[in-house]
C-alpha cells in the first residue's frame, strides 16, 4: 500500500475489505448460497454500517497495539468508515 494511503486510512483501508470478504464467506458456508454483501441494499443497511464501523475501530486498536499514535489511529478509522459508508 502506498505510504500516503496508509497514513490517511491505516490498516483498515484494506482490513475492512478483508473482513467483509470473510463475512461473505461465512454467510456462504452457513447458508450454502452466495449472498452478495456489495449490493446497494446491504451497503445502505444499519447492519453494514455497524459492521464497517466496528471493523474500522478494531483495525485502529490493532494499529495502536503495534505502536501507532492513538489519535492518528482513531482519525484514520473514522476516515476509513466514511470511505466505506459514503
């Protein structure tokens, strides 16, 4: 990842996407069918927004645990959430 992007979004820039991919896989395994998480309906849902915000916050916690500045990590998480939720 480009250093500027990392500084702006932190690990959540790609981590949130990974988490959504794993959520999609879990739903596929559980339900036995493909359930597209990228549909406009799901993306606009409260479930999606809560999942994305929670994922962003957890990636910020991981960044802080690895030595990132807490304020910078929190700001990056907020930008990541905004980028994914519009």
